[in-house]
C-alpha cells in the first residue's frame, strides 16, 4: 500500500515536472515581446489557478510601475479608475521581493467593486534592480507556498525569454536618462540660449531686372497686339507693341489732305499777290493756315508712329502674358513691358513689418531660390524703404539687394526666400524675438 502511494506521488511529480518543461518550451518558442507579454498575463493559468494577470513595467525616469498588459485584453485602458487605484496601491509597496497580499486589508473602499481579493506579486529583476513584474489575482483563496514557488520558476523563465527578445537588454520603458540629467538639461538649455548668433529673419524675394527700360503707353488707347512672347530675346528697334491705329491712320490721312489744300491756297494767293492788292492782304492768313496744317499733319503723323512701340535696346521682353494686354485699354504713362539685360539683376525683398529688424546699407543677405533651395546666393543690401507699403492686407518694407558674385545671375522672375542678417544677439532672442514683438504689440509696452 505504501509502495502504491509512493508510486503515485512520483507519478504526479513527474507529470507536474513534464508540464512545467512543456510550458517553458512554449515560452522559449515565442518570437516577439508583445506575444511574450500576452503569454505572461494569461498562459500561467495552465499551471496555477488565477482569474486575472497583469504585466508591469517600470518607467525609467519616474521609477513608477505601470500596467502594460492585462490577461484577456488587447489594450490597457490607463484611465480606468480601478487601474489608477491599483497603480497607487502597488507603487506604495516594496517591490523587491515576492509578496502575497490580501487586497481588501485597509483598502476596502478603493476596491469595493473589484471581485478579486488575493494577489501575488513576482518581481522581474535586471542586474538586481526591479524593472518589471507580474501580478496575479483570484477571489477564492490565498496563494499557497507551493503555488508561489511554481510561479517564481515561471517568472524566471519569462525573465530570460524577455531579455533574449529585447535587444536593449533592459525591461523598463522610457528614455534611459539618469534623473540627475533632468536637472542638468534645463541648465544646459539656458546656457545654450546665451550663445551669440547673428539676428536674422526670412522674407520672400523676387529676382528683378536692374535698370530696365520701361515701356509705357504713349497715349490713351487700346493695345491691338503684343508682337513678342514673354521673356523672349529682342534687338534694338524691334517692334514690340502695336496699338489700335485705325483712327490715328485716318487722322493722319485727313491731316495730309488738309495740308495739301492749305498749301495750294497759299501758293495761289502768293501768285495773285503780284496782280491783286487784296491777295497781298490775304497772303499772311494763307501762310498761317499752311503752317497750322503742317503742324497738324506732323502731330497726327507722330501719333501714328507712336502707335507702334519699339525696343529701345537689346535684351529680353518682360511682361505677364499676351492675353492680359491684347484688347486692353490703357492710360498714358501706364507701364506695359520692360526690356532688360538678363545679366544685370537685383533682388527685391518684401520684409513683413512684424519681422522688421535693424537695417543698414551693405548688410549681408543670403538668397535661397525655389529652383535651388540648398544653394545660397550671397548678396548685399543696397536700399530699403523707410515707410511700410501695403498689399493684399499685408504690410511690408521693400528692400533691394545686389548680388556679390556677378557670375551668379538667376533667371529674372525667379522667386524664393531671403535671409537677412543683422547684428549679433543671444540665441534666445533670435528664437523669441517674433513672439516678443507680438506680445509687445498686444500689451503696448
């Protein structure tokens, strides 16, 4: 009889050992940390009875334990009142050793709606420091010594598997920064803020022609045709703009006929002056009429000639689009086109009044065009407006900068950003001068 009981005990022990070995084999077969955490929270039910399991990890900086996995749940609701109270309860305890606890002792008010009373805490250590842990809960009876030893063995297996899967070789979460550095970082940031740098601002820039020939309307009229395409090469005296000239041409023809009549009358009166006294008196009048007709014809002819605008010099024709001008009525003096040398350029910068900084002639400017944003073109400030201009509800100062390198001549009309460098200031002022300016406008200081 005793031999039979002994055999049964050995058999039960062998079965338990086999189940434990099979369980550990399953743990070592897990491929990811996420799968391992889910296994840690749920799978030990195969060997030890419990209703709910929690996986905890310590935050590297705060040192507090936080729940990262709950059995039978895919996501942890961190703002759950129960989990918040459970975190407070656990973080008040010493977590270095295994502990078996009765949750309702002195905490009945916080956990009156929690159905599980008996808990066992199993720390997971790395280099003798608790970085994670397992917490299992059930409601029927406390965990006994045998269950504690079994779960300790399982916990050790999980520790080895977790460290093998985590390449960081640590189980806590958060940045691995020493708490002492948390005090040093603000000091370092403040010290960096006092590094001297050049005050600079960014503003939109456009490449414009330097000293272009501006073609303006010589009279009130309607543009009939633009004879060249935008940005096309033109030569001196090349026809560029044709105005509607029907009325002007008719006026010139009429003035020419009137001139012929006045000339004939003048010559007739001049011939009769040798024979008739009255013709001698009419001669000055005919002469004046002839001169007036000459002036009228000259004026009509000049107006007709001005209906065709020609290029004053060699260059490129700069204007918006033919469709914008053909058929459009213009006033005398209204600019239609520019003819400019593409090798003579300058930069027009529109500096927002809210971004204004001290300016002076010769100030360093760096140009970053959209066509080449990484290649800065050096330039020098040559002029700037003293009063702000307004366009589309935006107030700005107009600045003109000249390129330093004559060989760098970007295309006229190209756009981008300009960085305007001023005197040296502390880094904190460079970063905060815009908010400071805005605050001063609001506060009136």
